[in-house]
């Protein structure tokens, strides 16, 4: 019996500056294959559908269980994680392309630095380091912890930025992911102590005011993070912060 | 200027409702007097015309806010990269329509102000029922006005929805859903008032 073959059409690019092109591959099918295993098949013997020997396809992946975000790519037009995308659930031929929001490094490898820079800009952490032990922080109600856990699932995958009409090369909008992280760290009992710094970062150019409420982000986030709820809540918080900054306040920490 | 974007965007959002949205409702309600006959319309229009400090009110409540909202609005329209063909979600469509109706509304307002307020100001036309009757007697113009009014009322009502988000009034998905229905009612009501007035002139 003839071996079953998958058709994989990959959008490739040899270097950050070179033009992109499409290349078709035939991949031997195995049951329960995901996109990563299909790509791995092409690496074993990098020959395209025309029978030409080509450079092996490059991509990124780490966890293989949809928690690191590294393998995000556009699969049949939809940005998602290659590791958790099963071939059996896709229409053929399968098209894979790098996300358009980020600069391509090579083939399917993109540079998500802007997202990590955004996290630095909004101080998406709880500062506790200092010269002396500051002791244990306040406790967090269990219900709140469970709620915050959902926000903490963000893996900086970039899917929400890819789907956002306001994240593109004409704007410097920071995007939904970093906004929601501000909500997470501002809700933390210790993180809360630096609340205004994070809010002020969101009031800079390219901050929260870049959101135009298309609400695509919340529809596409693979982790089901309530991004638009976070954004609306932060709209409220930044507005209040801006009034405090303008009029002065005894509670402007 | 550095870091003025937040302020300008919040101002843009506020101006869309206060005063522009308020003015829109007032304007359509005054026009609606045409339904009760030419004298009724003329009386209502004359009342607005005779308000004290009229020019000042027009500049501060109408012209400057609309110019600011429109200029920043056009900029906002052109930096978005609409993607409804890939992400055909309800809210994404409304996001797209908000931008399309913004542009239609701009064209409509410029035309409408030119052939009414500017002509009246230059003394070439008089403010009365007959002015609108003449304009709307032309079927092309009539439909241009219908599209212009619906576009404006849609833009206002959907804008009210996003105003509530921008100001952090509706935060949860449920409150935003209720606001969707509420602003739909606003759209239907304001459109009814506006369109009914147009039909009163033909
Ligand atoms: C009668 C005239 C108008 C009214 C009553 C009106 C009202 C509004 C309102 C209430 C909003 C919501 C603000 C928010 O998102 O918080 C809005 C948004 C918007 N308006 Fe207008 N507007 C008018 C004319 C225009 C014009 C002429 C343009 C220019 C093309 C325009 C472009 C926009 C855009 C692009 C938005 C979306 C802003 C965003 O999502 O951040 N509008 N408008
Ligand atoms: S919020 Fe969701 S879609 Fe956006 S980066 Fe985080 S996990 Fe990915
Ligand atoms: S490899 Fe980590 S999310 Fe896919």
C-alpha cells in the first residue's frame, strides 16, 4: 500500500533581509502528528516536492506542551502553537507561515524581542531584591490567587499581537499581552506597591491608548486570558492615575 | 510632543460624546420638528438661531471639537490594519465599521455644513424649511443624506460603546454585552429620529 503523504506549504525566508518564498514539502503521515513532528519529518531528508535538495526548515520550539510560546506560527491562516496543532484536525494542504507582526529571523523563526522589551517597560515583575531581607509579603486570598493564575498563564506567544489590527508597523502600540501583565502584577499584594509606575508606563506613547477595542485578542489567545477585561480595567486605572497626577493626590503611590 | 498620545486619545473619546454626541442628538431632534410641518421646523430652527452667543457656542461646542475629533480620527483610521477577512469576529467588524463610518461621516459633514451653514453665513441661502426641501428634492442628495445620517448615528452609537470601555465604565464581558444591546437601542432610536426628519422634507 502506498504510504500516505501530507502536503505542507511553508513560507520561507533565508535571512532577515531576503525575500520570502513558498516551498511545498511532502511528508510521510503518522497518526497523531502535530505540526512540529511534520516539520521534523522534513528535516530528516530536506527534499522539496519537486525533488530538489534544500536547506532544512528552521523553526523554534521548546516545551512541546503549549506553555513556552516559542513555536507560534500562522497555520492555515490562523496564528497558533505548532506543538499543540494536530495535523488530523487541519484541512490539507497545510500552510505554515511565520507571524507577520514580528521580524523574521529565518523561515518560521521570528524575533519576539518587542514583547520582552514591553514586559521590561511595564515592569512586569514584583521587585523584592534589596540590601536586606524585607520579610514575607502580605497573603493573597485564595480566590484572588486562582483568578490571578489565569492571567499568569501568558506565554508571550504573540498570537494576540498578530491578531490585533492596531499592532502593525505604522503604530507603536504595545499590544494586549503586556497590558494584561500590568493587571496581574498590579493585583499582586506586593507588586501593588509599584502600581503607579506600571500605570504610568501604560500612559506613555504606544501605551494603552493604542487599543481600539477590536477585541480580537481575547478571541485568539490560546490560554483564554481575559485580555479585554484587563484592558478595560486598566483604562479605568490609568484614567484615575492621570487625574491623580494632574490634580495631585494623597494616594498617588 | 512626547507622551501626549494618552491625553489626546482620551480627549478624542470624550469629545465624541460630550459635546459632539450631545449636539448630534439635539440637532436631529430639532430637525424632527419638520415632521409637524414647515412652520414648526422654522420655529425650532429660529430658536436655535437666536440663541445668545450663537457664534461662540457653534465654535466651542461644534466646530473645534469636531475638527479635533475628525483630524485625530482620520489618523487613527489610517494606522489600523483591518483584518476582518482573517478574524471575522463581531467586535472586529464593528471596529472596522467604526472606521468606515468615520470617513463617510466626515465627507457627509463637510458637504452638509458647506451647503447649509456656510451658505447661510455667506448670505446666499436662508435658514428655513425651503432650504432643506430643495436639497432633498434631488433623489441622489436624498440618499446621500440617508447614508450620511445612518453612518453618523451608527458611528455615534458604536462609539458610545467603546467610550464606555475607554473610560473603564464597562469592564466585564457581561457589562460590555449589555452595553452592546443598550447602544443598539440608542442607534435605532437616534436613527429613527434622524431619518423620519429627512422624510418630512419630501
Ligand atoms: C458627528 C460626528 C461624530 C460623532 C458623534 C463621533 C463620535 C464618536 C465616539 C463617541 C467615539 C468613541 C470614542 C471612544 O472610542 O472612546 C468615536 C470614535 C471614533 N471616531 Fe468619531 N465621531 C464623529 C465623527 C468622526 C469623524 C468625522 C471621524 C473621522 C474619520 C471619526 C473617527 C473616529 C474614530 C477612528 C474612532 C475610533 C477611536 C478609537 O477606537 O480609539 N469620528 N467617535
Ligand atoms: S495573552 Fe495569550 S495570545 Fe497574548 S501572548 Fe499571552 S498567551 Fe499569547
Ligand atoms: S513548543 Fe512551547 S508552546 Fe509550542
